[in-house]
């Protein structure tokens, strides 16, 4: 079994390199540019919602309180009349990027640590590079991308958004796999 201490260099390096790669993908490449299109009359929508003072959080509209209410004619009529939507309210103002980027980096470290823990159990010191790559890339892909699919399945996120984020996750997994192969203990 490989020591977790022997994997700290690839854990940290992969978090740093994936952080840089994700920054390049989101700032320089065009494929995430139109993930959140504008609503037809943004100002009217903002003016209509503002007086409601909805606190930050996620909301489903209309929302039934329980399964019985979901079947009620009144709820069915409200849902059919629409609009039906999921609303994510953020705090007012421009969100500072520093804390968000810090959370993203911690998330990358957690994915890489969990990936290393799986690899530590699955692979011996001196394992063949292709085995290291497969275990690391597949395990890290689970952390980088697969949970995103639930949001499209259950909550209507556009599949294009999820697929593009999954492509990002595949890129991150390849980077992580290659770095772990490079630094895997011999």
C-alpha cells in the first residue's frame, strides 16, 4: 500500500494545475459564455421580485407542501398556469471572487485527497502508469463532474450546461491522472 504522505505532492500540484486550467477555461475559452442567458425583460423582472425581499436561498415555484398537496386540483392548476421555476437568490451586490476562488481551491484539494485515498488502497507503490492514470482519472472525475448530472435530472438545469461542466471535469481528471502518474511513488 502506498503511503498517503508520499502522495502530497501530486495532490497539491493537481489542485494548483486544475485551478489554473479552470481559470483559463472560464476566462479565455468561449464555451461557458452563454450558460446563463438574459431573461426577456431583466429590469421588469428585477423590479417585480425586489419588493418581495426574498432571502438568499433556493426556491421552487409553485411548491406543494407534501404529496397530498401535490395532487390537489388547486396545485395542479397553479402548476399548469405557470410559470414553473426554480429560483436561486444570491445576496445583493457584486460577489467578491476571492472567497469563491478560495472555496473552489479547497474543493479541488478535497477531491484530490479523496482520490489519493482511493488510489492508496487500490494501487501499490510502483504501480504501472496506466493503472495509476485509470484509477486517479476515473475517481477524480466522480468528484469533478458526476454529481452535476443530478441537477439536470431533477431540477431542470439545461443539459448543455451539465455536459459542458462534465467536459471541464474530464479535462481536470486527465490533468489529475497525468500528474499522479508523473509523481507516483516508485
